C-alpha cells in the first residue's frame, strides 16, 4: 500500500516593534485545522492527487 502524502500549511502574522511595550503570548494566536483551514487557503486541492 502506498504511503499517503500530506501537505502542511503554516502562517504566522504579527505586528511588532522594539519600541512597543506590548508582549504577545500564545493566547494572541488562533489555531485553525482541518476543513476550516483548507477553506481559508486560495488553492484548489481537488485538482491534485495527494
């Protein structure tokens, strides 16, 4: 049986400055997985066999 291929999608978006007194923590980021993540990406995954 052929091993199933996987695709990883990642993005970190942050606005930061060395002059800012604000600190970012893990609570400032949102984790999105599964079908919801695929729906956010502008790419037709149905056109390729993965």
